[in-house]
């Protein structure tokens, strides 16, 4: 069965510091990976997906099939990045998303 | 264009009761999926509906059932409620085409408390 692991429950960084939210997955096929974000009092929304290979709000994530990872990175964190971040996997033949437990990012001034 | 709307936003039930949660999908979306998010956990897939039929199900018992209507709106029904059913229930819609399901758009959720 596929599994998504986000090892950090809480990550606290200073404004302007680099940030990396870790995501590892276990799945032998060709998964589609996503990062979803939930800002305070807002609904869960897509941040980025690996097939788009784009940068959103300064965040990037590269799928590393050798390490089965999809870490989310941003070179300079901003206070407005404080939110709950969820990594999710979709199997190559299915539609359901498998979510990790989430990482709460806190960016302090 | 409207987003995904869910009702009710909050409700309290007692063990053994039944509950129905409702979801209106985003305009242009033909697929609805439901997720359960317990406190401190990520969302867990319950099931998905496409063309009014269930076309995928997670590891949830049969007392979790659903419907999709011709206008693509959906209901989630839970019978014989248990304390562990207390959670935020998220509805997500998407458009499904030849290449499979596209990106999910989530509603704000219905928070169910079972006493």
C-alpha cells in the first residue's frame, strides 16, 4: 500500500531563512505528488504538483524517485507562509489522494 | 464561478444516530470525493463519485455511504455513528476526463461531533 510520511509535525523558522518541508513516500509505481496548504481559517488548497514543475509563491518541489521524496523548499521564508502543509500522493491508476499527517510551518519575524 | 460548498458547517450527534452531509461541487466539475480528517491527521479518502456511481473507496465500513445527483452535488451518509466518527468531513470536486482526475478543489468541511 502507498504511504506518505511527513516527519516533522512542526517546523519553526525565522523570516528570511530557507525552509524545507520533508515528504517521503512509499509506492512502487509512478505516483503523482502534490503539496496542499491550509492557511489559518481557510480551506485546503493546492500549492503545487510535481508534473507542473512550476514555482508557486516562491515554493518549489522536485520529485526524487531514487529517494522517494518530494520535499518542499523556499529560499527565503515569509511570515505569510505560516500554515499547515500536506504532502499527498495519487497512484498512477487511481484517483484518490493519500495525504501525510501534515507539517505546521511557523515563520517568526 | 462558485467553489465547493458544504452543509452543515457544524453538527453534534449521539452514538447510534445517523447523519447526512451535503456538498455542491464547483461549477464545471463532474467528480466528487469525500475525505475524513480526524484531529491532528491528514485527510483520509472515503470514496469518490463520478457519473452518479461510486468509482473508488477507501478503507471505510459500509455504514459510510454516499450519493451523487445529476447536478453533480453529493451526499455523505453515516449510519450507526461511533465516537471515532468525530472529525472534519471534507468534500472535494474535480473534473475527470480521458487522462483521469484533475486537481481537487476542497470545501470548507463539515465538523461532526459524536457524543
